[in-house]
DNA sequence: TATTGTTATACTCTATAACTATA
DNA sequence: TATAGTTATAGAGTATAACAATA
C-alpha cells in the first residue's frame, strides 16, 4: 500500500510534521484492516461492528452512535450480518421499541480470528521499533486517546 | 467519535496493547478526515486523491495503484471530481492509451484549505502531548513508516 | 499480444425523509 | 409527543467482466 495521503507533503516544522506522520500511519493501518476485512467479505464497518460487539450488546441506536452513522444505515448493516449468521437481533425486554444486537457464536469466533489477523498484519510495522520504543509509542498514543 | 474498534478490547501484554492503541488512534484520525471531507462533500478517497495530486500528476492506473483500487473504480471517482472542476484529465503525450490526471487550480486551492483543516482538527489530539513528546511520537511513527 | 482506460453490471455503504410501533 | 427502528429512495464507492483503442 502506498503511503501517500492528504498529509503526504513536504514535512513542515511545527505540528504539521507530526500530523503528517499520524495521517500516514492511519492510512497504512486502515489499509491493513480493510484488506483483512475484504478477505472475509467484510467492510471496515462490518469489521468494527464485530469488534464492538465482541464484549457488548447494544441496541441499534447505540451502535449507530458508536459508529457515527445514521440509524437507518444500521438496518442494512445488521441485516446483512444477521443473514450471514454473524449477528442476532433480540427484542429488548424492557423497551418494546428497542432492538438489541448481539454477536452470534459464529460471529464471535470470526471476530477472534480477525483480531489475531489484525495483530499479525500490523506486527511487522510495530516490529520496526525496539521493545523499549514500542512501549514508548504505546504510552504516547494512549495519552492522546485518554484526552480524546 | 467513539474509540471502539476491533482492537477495543482488554489490552493484552505484548504487541497487542500497542496495536490496540494504533488501531484506535487510526479510527480517531480517520473520523476527523472523514468529517472534514463530508463538510466539503468529499469522501475519504476523494480527499486522498486531492492530497496525492497536490504535487504530482499521475495516470489513471498509477492513481488506482496508489489508492489500492481497481482502475475501473478510478473512472467514476475522477469523473465526479472532474465534473466539480477539481481535477482535469489530460491525454498523455507519449502514450496514446494513457490519461494523466492533474489537480485544477480550484482543486489545489481546496486541497490547501483541507490540509489546514486536517492539521487544525488533529492538533487538539497531538496537543495532549508535551512538545518533547510530540517530537518523540513523530520520530517513532516515521521510523515505522520508513520500514513500511 | 499486452496494456490503458471505459462501460456495463451488481452490491454495499450511506444519508434523508416518511412511516409504524411503542413509550 | 417523543423515541426506536424500518422502509423507500437516491447517490457514491467498489469490484468483476467485457470491451475499444493503442502499443
């Protein structure tokens, strides 16, 4: 995968240089996820849904909010995943309007495999760093995410 | 934007913890780019095309390879951007089969604005780090990208 | 023959607007 | 009335296969 993107420009001093690197890294990372998804006929969004529901059960609207999508988009997304036996719709027992979505056993098994593949596919990238640098990078990223 | 994703799981020791952070950071970054694109009626891919062509002129196939897309996909992508006056098709002077794609003045102006917006929207994230940590993060990311 | 790009086709993803059912 | 979800609709993104033009 190429590394070019909107930030693939002569690195500037100041914040831009870091942001260029961040954007490029993100494109590389997303390309890996996308490829792994494609190998299983899953879009990036479907991949995310499986990841999100690995340890949670959410109603349609919550899932939409999580993904930043409209609830009407979720209908088709969940429809297709349900048809493939990866997700299940369950009527919410306390709110007759709501529909909970949970991962199926088959979906959970797939999610585990996908996660392992993601780790394996990105390991070469992180493997460019020493063990100590890997720790530093993780700490820096987590600091940013905490503030987010 | 939510931070959940296929790696949004109990952080594991070893490579997985870092990779979780990398994936989450990438989703956050992509969400920003996506939002900026949407504000200008541009998909993430269109945004990338503008970024790539800021300082280059590529033929259709090269652009497709850059983006990891099929060449047939490029036709529609470039069609729409050309219709909006952001890109221009130019017949390649030395190879009668090839079509070069270049950014238009309007497209270049938009690309500059988009880039500034990207930097501005991600600055709060990187701003969570001290100046010294920002330098360290940039160096670590660039080390990974160099190996890629 | 091989390569470049487009066209035809089919799905998925996505949002908006309108609708049904429940609260 | 307000909320949860679906449906209808439309457009963009994507790939595969077949094609025309050029090398």
